[in-house]
């Protein structure tokens, strides 16, 4: 039986009850780390023949190299909260145990989404939603292959993409509140969104029939 998005969000709040401090602290650390990395100064290389400079964004490169591992870690943490299992801040770093695979998955997903974006924005959005379960699948089964995770996510999301998009839309008001609070509100909004989408994954997984 499919759970409504409203109920998924309610379940997320119930899972976060008594653990808001852990969730807020964990996501704050994640946001802080990514903010520090992205703020790294660019690398300047002087081209002697032309007399000009080439600016190279060190922060963007490092983010590209580590975001896959962090995506898996965040998925693992979110699922632990959603399932009311033991959750620890250190889980957000757990993806580095599978660094090569997470890097490959992140780069391949990004490539596919960019290629779809070259057609139109809408196909790119649809593609990103189709692949959105891949890191949850890898969290549940670290032995899963990169393409296997992507393809299974696409299969599982068949018939659920519009439901997922509507779940995203439900957070628009919360995001506006986060902006109005000068960003402080996002410390609570981001965990709320993350656990809600973990609940969404759990619901889709429960209703997915292998081989369909």
C-alpha cells in the first residue's frame, strides 16, 4: 500500500522525535565541511607566453571528488534515523570505505543528468529523480554495482517520479521559511527533508516487486 507524502512527512517527524539534536548537529557538520571545501581559494596559474592567468577552482574539484562518499554517508545516516535504528554522526563519513564506487556512482549520475539537461531542463529533472534512490540502494547493499544501482533506482521509481516531485514541492514553503530565517532554519529543514526522502525510499522499496 502506497503511503501518502503527508504521512511520510509525519513519519519523518516521528522518527526525528527525541533525536532532533543529533540530526541537526550531524547535518550542520556536513554543511560546514562542504562550505569550507567550496570556499577554498582558486589556484592561479600564470601563462607565461600569453601573460594571463588560468584560475582553477580547487574547492569545486574537491567537492566533486568527495560528494559521492558523503552522499552515501548521508543516506546511511538518514535511513538509520528513518528506521529508528542507532544513528551516529560518524555515519556521514562511512561512504569513504567505498570511495571508488561512490565516486563512480556520483560521476556517472552527474554525467547522465547533464546529458539529459542538454536536451531540456525537464528531462534533466526527471533523470535526477529517476536516479535518486541509487545511494540508498548502495547503503543497503554496498556490493551492488554502479550501473546496477542506477538501473534499479530507475525501475523502482517507475510510477513514483511524480509522487517524488510532489514531495519536493511540499518543502517549498519550508525552504522559503529557511531563507527568511537567514538560513538558520535550514538546520532543521534539511534533516526533515532528508528523513522524509528516506521514508519515501522505504515506502517505494516496500511496494517494489523485483523483476516487474
